[in-house]
C-alpha cells in the first residue's frame, strides 16, 4: 500500500509539472499575430522584427520561402496592393498574375561567406592602394577579434568602434557611413557591441550583404562627399524620398560630411537628395542624380 501511494504521488507530481510547463508561454522567432495583424519576430523573445520592405520568409520550414511586404510597424500587407505597387494575397504572399511567387530557402551561405580578412579588404579596397595608409594585415590586427567566430547569426568578429571614431559615443549600435577610399563612402551597420553585421537583416528591417554593406534592390548604398543628404533636423515627410519640385536643395540639403554621420536603427538616411551619378554618366560624370543611392562621383 505504501509503494502504491508513492507511485501515485509520483504520477500526480509529473502531471502537475506538465501542467505548469504548459502554462508557461514558449518564445521563439517566427510568425506572430495580434489584434492589428501578422508580424515576424527575428529573435527568441521577439523583441526585433522585420519592417520597412520585402522579406522572403520560409515560415513553415518546408524549404520554400514566400515574399511578404512588412510596413514600418512590422505588419504584413494582405489582400491588395503594397505601397510599391505589387499584389499580395490574403496571407500576405506576393503574387504575379494570381500565382504566389516562391524561392528555395535552403542555402549554403556558411561556405560562401567571405573571411574576415576578405571583408576588411573589401571595405577598405580604395585605401589599400595608398602606401601611406595601413596595410591589410595592419587593419586586420586592429579590427579582427580572434576570440570570436568569423560569423555567428549575422554578427562578424570585426569590431569597428575604432573605425567609426567619435561617432560611436553618440550612436553605438546603428548605421555608419564608412569611407572606402578618399572620396566615397558606403553604409554599414554595427551591433551594440560595435561588431559589424553581415549577411543578415538589421533590427530596422534592412539587408546588409556578405561584406557588411547595406543593399537596397540588389544595389549597394554608396555615396561621395558631394552628394547632398537631408539632415535629421530638417522637417520633410520622408528624408529618403524628397520631391525636388517642392524644395530647393540648398534650402534643405547638407552634404560633404557623410563620413561624419551616424544613425540609430530606425532613423537611417540612405538616399542622397542631390548628387552626381557614375552609373548614369561615367567616371567623369557631372550628371545630376536625385533621390538615388547609386555609385556617386565627385563633381567634375
């Protein structure tokens, strides 16, 4: 009888433990829903999420990803037309001619990512031709933290605090324009510890490629110091898309200091308001370019 009571107590104890465990919410990255709509958490406690554009998502783990448009608050568009003119169905999936568009979600990215040294060589590709600047090995000695893996869940082992200088003290984790030669800069993102993000989506929903450079529409965001951008202190509806017919650029634009700017996540200014674009006019171009993040050149 005593043994039977002990056995029964063990069963009841196990049942109670299972009940308690069932009552504790399980947190995991992935699709979430509230009264406003569906959104997609990108970390274990869902404190970060996709926002501000399109993302391919394999939400059910079947190896096939669908494309969703996430608004500025992180909710997907459904049953209609997205702000940039594409059709989505009731589940928010991008369609063309009524057919949901998909792509394979399987990837071999780990084997195809560049090494830390290759990333440094890319980010400083212009400076490396200047004998008065640091060599590639010298740069790696400063930037590479060999105590950490080269890449882990979107974070490299390149600690860029020294590279961005005094801007770090006012921004910490966020966006920086890094000079890759004497006149040109490109946008990179650092986490709160100062490590370069690469081949991942940033907390505000942008994609940084395998070299750690911001990409939009498959193009790296790069500027020269001659490109005028809209300062955070200037009140326009969208600092990345300014109608040149409504303003004079000298009234709202500042420039010549991309490499002195930094932005917290969610406040990035990536477009120039007025500049000159090598993609449109060649290396010696003075072709005007408005609202563009393309490969820019100094005014000739």
